[in-house]
C-alpha cells in the first residue's frame, strides 16, 4: 500500500452482499448498460468512463471469496455444515447477560456431541459393518481382495487395524481446522476496544487461542470415543482388570472434556493464559497416548471375544448419545424461554435452539446415510438372508424415520401457512400498491398484480420463523425417538403394532427417507460448486455459507473459518488510511455488506468517524439480525452506529425485499432529522418498481428489483449527493487511488 491520498476528496467505499459480485459489478462499471427492454430482449449503450456522483471516487471491497472461494473449500463447508450451524447457535443467545454462561455451555456440549457422533459413525462403518460383520461372512468378502486379507485374522487384529481409519479421520479434521487460523493473522484488530457494543467486537477477537483450546478438547474427546468403542466391544467377552482400568481412564478424559466446556469463564480466558493452554494440550496428548495403549491392548488381549451379530456396545453408545443430545436440546430451550426479552414473541427467542437442533438433525442424517450406503455396498451380490447380519443399528433407522417425519410435517404445515396467510398478505400488499400508484391507467392492471404478489411474497419472511421453530422441535424429537432403538424395536414394528400401518409401507418410507438424505447431500455439493461458478446461483445458495461463517468459531473448532476476522479489521484499516490521507469516506453496504460495515463503524476511532457517512440498502440488520442475534444487534448498538457517524446515515429499503427492511421506523415518507429524534431521517423507503406504466422510451415497464441492488437509480444517487454535502468536503476533484 502506498502513502496516504492527499487530494482531500470523497471516496465512496462500496461493500457487496452475499452475491459474491465482481469488483466491476460492485462499482457498476460494466462496459455496456441496458437502457431499455429486459434480459430476454433489450437495448444497450456504452457506459461513460466513470460512474457515480461527479467528484466522488468509487472504491469496492470484495470479500466474496473469503467464506469459501474454491470448490474444494466449498465442499468442505458442505460436509462441515452441522458443525457450522451449532457454532452459529452460540451467537444467537438472548440479550440477557445472565443467560450467557449457560447458553455457551449447552451449545458447546451439543457441539461436542457432534464430534462424538462423527467418530461413532466412522467407527460404525469400519469396526461394526466391516470389521465385525463383513469380515465374519465369507460371502461378503468374496471378490473383495482389498478386504479379504483381513478375513482370516483374529477379531482383535481386525479391530486394531481398522481403528486406524477413524483415527486418521480425526487427524484429518484436526489438520483442516488448524490451517485456516493462519490465514488472517495479519489482520488482527487493535487490542483496545473502542465500542461498548458487542457487535463492535466482531473481528476484534484473537480467536485462535479459544479455537485452539476447543480443538484440543474435541480431539481428546474424539480419541476417547474411539477408545470407548473398542473397550466396550472387548469387555463384552469378559471384563478384566486392564479393561476396567482403561475404561475408567477413558471416562476420566471424557469427563475432563465436559468439565472444561461447562466452565466458560475458564475456557474463555485471555490469549496469554499459557497454563490453560497447557491443560488442554495435556488432555489431548493423554487421549492420544491412551488410544495407542487401547489399540495395542485390543490387538494382544488373549481373552475370547463375544460372539454376536453386532459390535458389542456400539448400539448402546449411539443411543446414549442421542439421549444426551435430546436432554441438552430440552435444557437449551428452557433456558432460552426463561431468559428471553420480556414482551418479545417467544418464537423469536428460540433461534439458538432451532439452529442447534437443525445442525444435530443434519449430522444424524449424514451419519445414518453413511451407514446405510456402506451397508448397501457391502451387501451387493449377496443373496437375501446372507447379507451383513442385521444391517445398521436400529437407532439409525429411527433417525432416518425421524428426519423424514420432520421434513414432511414441516412441508405440510408450510403449505397450510402459505394458503392461510395469503389473503392477509395480499390485502396488505394491495394497500401499499394503492398508495404508491394512485389512479393507474387500466392497462397497468397486470403489472399492479405482479407488484402486489412480489410484496406479498416478501412479507412471508416473518412466517418462516414459526416454521423454523416447528422443524427445530421436530428435529429434537427425532433424537428422542432414536432411544426406542435401545429396546431392539424398529419403526416398522412399532408403527404396525400401534397404528395398524403395514410394515412394508413403513419400510418403503424409511428407504425413501434414506434416498432423500442422499439427494440432499448431493444437492448441497452441487449447489456449493455452482455457487462459486455462477453469480446468480450464488445469490440464493451462498447465503448459507456467508452468513454461517460470519461468526467466529466459539462452539465447534471444526466449523469453517470466520471471514469477519479479516474483513472487519481490513475495512477499518482502509477507512482509517483514507481519512488520515485527508479524504472523507462514504460507506455503502448492500445486504450482508451493511452488517460488515455496521461492525466496522463501531471500531472506528471518533476522529475517523467524524469524516464518515453511511448508506445501507437491502439491510437485514433489524429484520433478521436484530431478531436472531439480540445480544449483538439491538437498539443500543444501532443508535451507537448512528452517533459514531454523526447520524450521516441513510437506510434505503423496499416493500418488495424479502431480506432487507427498515432499521428504526417503518414510516413511508421521508422525514427530516430533528434535534430530539435523529433516527427519523435514517430510513428512506424506495418505491419498487419506479412505475407500473411502460415509459415512451421503453417496451416493458420498469423492473421489480426486490433485494437486488440498484446503485444507478436516481434515489440512490440523490442520497449520495446529500451525504457528500453533509460531509462538507469538496467533490470536484477526484481522488487518485494508491
């Protein structure tokens, strides 16, 4: 970076949303511009050499590749999606500070259960399906030279060798989670906090110490889970003193992991707490050494092994895990309801529960599908009745049944909500249309109906909250019903006996649910790949990755890395650089870009904020973030943002936008700022579309923009000119970029 700019002009710094737009698109500097028509048939002209308000230099900050960027990293996000969701849940805690410690502990314990489930799923494939069942069946080994070499070995040798696969999987996720922390080391924020708002701390954390501690705890718990799986199988053939001693030691390691996660004041200590780092590293090292001892013991133990069709103890451990997850979800729901903001809608206080339950449900679905697909693969070309004993554990069958039930019930209820709410949404939309377009000509009737329907669809966003809560509750119920598998009962048996539904129909439904999960996983993979190859596609799919990785890893260390650790400090550094060079800075953020700028403004020193103005458009700050993250986006934080920029802040919003909305008030006519209420001039509603009548120069009426940015529209440029005047700087001299 070269020396400061010295021209004393105004720099408009644009930050895009989750669209992942190119720099040219953010700056609106394409070589041609459409002047009439639509995307099917239109008229174009060359653009002028510079765009925007005269005398204002445009600059774009492009962060779209930080969340994932490449296909390989996107695929990693797909498979780490459950970890990411549970990590987001910890940030959705209520604003009440009394709930912070409890919610943190519960979310971190739920995150730990995902790591345990990850190990049990891989152990279920390697130790149960392959090592215990397939290698005991000559028909399963036939034609599989890569596997049959283990067939004649003792059970202990088979399990010891195959235990290397889950151990390698643990090492892989350990390695993956350890690498991204080095990417953003050069972008650490100042140690001194400037804002008292929690939103102002986004990007200021040195997250690596906490992530490192969590990583050590999760790695220790993962190896301890593998040890416990081997020891339970060994103990079924007769518990010796060595088996008991190793099992007790494994239990101590797991209890140590749980204990550390249940004490947030301890685990969240300062980065320079070397003693705590040493404790977590010692726990991790002890678990690794213990795994080596257990594998050697299983390999060399002379006692006979229990003869059975399933790996002893595996089904019990799996069901016990599901019971623990159910208990934790219930406890989290009780805490959230108890500490929610008084007078607020109860459903809006359950965001952490919904996201955590969805992450748990998705992880269970991933695990069940892995087990089922491997079982089908090993059973190929094997006659009926001579396959892999009884197949997957009953708990996984109940998990697939529960997943299918949650999806179907949610879809049915969603359809009912759409039908029931349609009349009310259309009535409200019709009133808005009548106010915006009075006395329209008769030929505008079809266009008016299109605008009404667009507004009605945008208002459905508020209906998604109860649907999400419903799915979260059903997903939590899924983990509860898996406990029936501990009794050796399958869904087909229970449903046929109690509801008189044919067992074949239930079995078909479970098979359909299994393929539905497979289709979901495949869809996520395809969506992740195309999201970074096709910009329009990314606008819909990339939302999940970009919003999920905005928050630092405070619950699960194997979640994808947080890009705000770089983006927010980098923005703050660039704004400071421009202002210190004699420039005023106009920040414009669209969609999620407005959230990045909000966190950035709270980190600017007062002398810098005095030379900054802010435009947000399509902003979800109030509509989504204020409801889902009440501890971070509240009235106090929003008012502090306004004060820091001297209330040089304009928020543009549209009724047709399903994501963005107003921030302080939903008034529909511009209001002038007063000494007593400067928030009155922040929100400016944009009529969308500009008109419903085809202008003489065009062949189609103006488009409905919805959530799409329109920085070349006259209302946007008018706001830019207004804020430039309020900044009080000369705009006749362009800034020479460094």
